[in-house]
């Protein structure tokens, strides 16, 4: 199986896309947690997902060249957090890397692009300083 790395996709500016409650990423990774956050709201705290085994919260599917995240508690991610209303953050390591080494871990911000179903990826230092 040949797959792209997180760093390769973010450095090349590759895009993913969203369909209703489903986000398609052009890479594979070892996920530790996922946040869904709202922009410009000091009162709203992000939804943290760490229990990936709960079938009512999130579904994760890997194809040969992509990862598909299905957010089951949300109906339409683009309507709910698109247009600069929010973002998704994944705390992850590259596929196959040792998750116990801090240098292997990344925060990946998934931002929704204007008037499109595309999503862009950005490595960030701290998910709480957005």
C-alpha cells in the first residue's frame, strides 16, 4: 500500500474535501484525538473526540490513498463550521511512527475553504491559540 504522509500533503498544499458529515483526507496518520472548534467564540469550547471506538460519534475508514472521517453527531460540517465558522484539529503522528516520541506528533488544522467543499491542512503549534 502506498500512502502520502501528513507532512508531504501539508507542504504541497494538497486539499481534501467534505461531503455532509464526512471529511476525506489525502493522507493516513495515527490519530490520538480530534477537536471540532468554533471560530470567534470565547464561550464555545471545542468538542473533543478521543474515543474512536464509539460508533455513534465517529467512523474512520482508510482507503489505499485516503482517510475518511465520518462525524456522526453532525449533519453537515460545511454548513455548521464552514465559511470561517470553525475548524477541525487532529492530533496525530505520521502513519507507522512511534506515537510515544513527542517529535513525531503534530497538530493538523483542517480549514474549510470559501464557497467550496474543499478543506486545507495546516500544521499548528498549539490548538488552543487559534
